[in-house]
C-alpha cells in the first residue's frame, strides 16, 4: 500500500498528517509533495497528482485544500481517501479567494467541486475549526464516514490514532469488493470478489461483471474461482463468456474453476455451459462446494429464494484474510445464516426497498440488522433495488452499502 499525502493551502509537505503517517507506514511508502497552489491551476495540479499514482493500491490523505484534491483523486481513481478538515468548496473560502490566487483558478475550483457523496471518503472534522466552522454538515453530505474529533483546523488531537482508526474502517469496507451491487433489473448486477494467496475469487458472474473483470489485471493471479449462488441470469449470465475469455486470452494456459454449491446446481451449470453456451469441458474446471479445499472457503449455505429454484439457492460462509464472512446471496430469510454470526463477523446481505416474498424487505429486517450491528457484526447491504430509498432507511446507523 502507498500513501499520497497532500498538505493544505499554506501548509508544508511534512505536515502533521505526514508525521502521523510516518508512525504507521514506512517512510518509503509515503509520497508527500510540496504543492504550489498559487501558481498551478486545479486542473493541472490534479493531472500532476494523477501521474504520481502508478499502482492500484494508493490511499489519498488530504488536509484542508489538500483534502479537496484527495477527494478528486479518490473519485477519479476509485481508491479510498482520508480527509482532515477538508476544504470542500475552495471558491467560497475567503482565505483562498483573497490570497492573490488567479481568478481563473477560483473559477475552476467552483466548477470542479463535488456536491454528491464520495463513498470512498473517510473524514475527520474538528470541533473547534474556526477556518471552516460550518464544515461538518458538508462533510456528512460528501463522505461515506465522518468522525467528529477534538482540535482546530490545522491541529487534530491524537491525529495518528484517528488516522489508524480510519485505516481500519477502510480495511473492513474493502474486505469484499463489489463489481456491482444492484438487483435483477439494475444496470450493474450483484457480484463481489476478493484476492487471497494470489487467487482471484468471484462470487457470481453476471454479464456486467465479466466486462469489469476483463479490464482487471487478471493474468497476475495463479487461479480464478467463481462461486455460484444460484443460476438466475443476473448471477450466472456471464460465466460462459468469462471462462471462454480466460481460456483463449491466456493462450489456453489458464482455466477458471467454477464452484457449484451443490451437485444439483452443478448439473444445471453444465447444462447451461455446455449445451446452451456451447463451451467445451477442457476450457474450465467445475467442482462442488463439498469438493473444494481452500482455507478461504468454509461452506455453502442452503437458503430460500424463489420456488422454481427451491433447494438450489445458496449463500456462502467464507474465511477471508482470517475474518468470518457470511454472504447471503439472494434470500428471503436470514434464518440459515444467524448461527454463523458473532462479534467481528462480516455479513453481506441482500436488502430490498420493494416488498416481495423472494427477497429481504429492509424495513422488516432493520431492527434485527441494527441489533446485529450493535453486537459487533459488520453489516453491508447488497443486491439493492433502490439505493436512494434504502440509504434513507439506514441513515444514522452503522449499516453500510457494500463497497464498489
């Protein structure tokens, strides 16, 4: 992991955030450039900072005006950022606008400022910030997580501890990443992945996920697995294309291993792949969950979803980087998953705004999920049918959407 640390308007490269970061990371993993805000336009400076990012494992840290740039990099490159008293709207701050900075720079700040949430932003907001005294409300609107802390604009008490806490939150939120988190009629269907022991593990593979994996550096992994929860098209529709692509794009050197949760689902998948998709057996491997022997895999969990697929819908119990992970898949009940949950567990559960007999209706489940969260279970919602309305329901709780 690398850190790009960005100081504030009149700040220095070795600011308090940098010194705190040096207590957490090796100095060689931290890049903290001196920024010339007065003579470099926002557009040009953002391009210069983007050029620094040469790997996909950066975290951006920004103080004040540096926080504005960290947020922009986070949105552009889709990596997390930690913001300390960020100046979300530089074009409105008199200290900046009256500093002699070129007027066209101020105009660029206005045009480039964001007004929607960055779900990869983790913000520390001081309770005694006299430079940005009303900043908290903006930070809540613009960030995934905001923590109120003691301190002034440029000095946050115990900053190292707070940054460490935010890094833990980032680690938790990124344990399982999603290629899409939408339900059957969404633009991006529900599918997740993780990497362990240089193996890429996908949970389901709709066509929308195949397009994203294709653009990943999938060749670097020793093995690719696809865990199938059930055979609805929004979960298995891209499997045939995926295994064909990996087989031929690797010049017939790499095979995808498909994991069916049961023998019955394995038979259904073979029918889909070989009789309907026209795949050949040599292009892929297929095993049942009972046959899979991997330290990251514990078990397939039978659940209830739709009557035509009764007995053929599953979730998964996983051990990802030593963490107890429960993934419900599409389900109408939490019943089979409850015994697997304990403090420190990660629950990825579907949630619906519209009520039906085949999915979990969030309004009915909210009290239980809040109780689980209060008991120490990390809860992430997926397979979402109306993100805006679902977000309103969980607002103020520690329940979050799964991370894209």
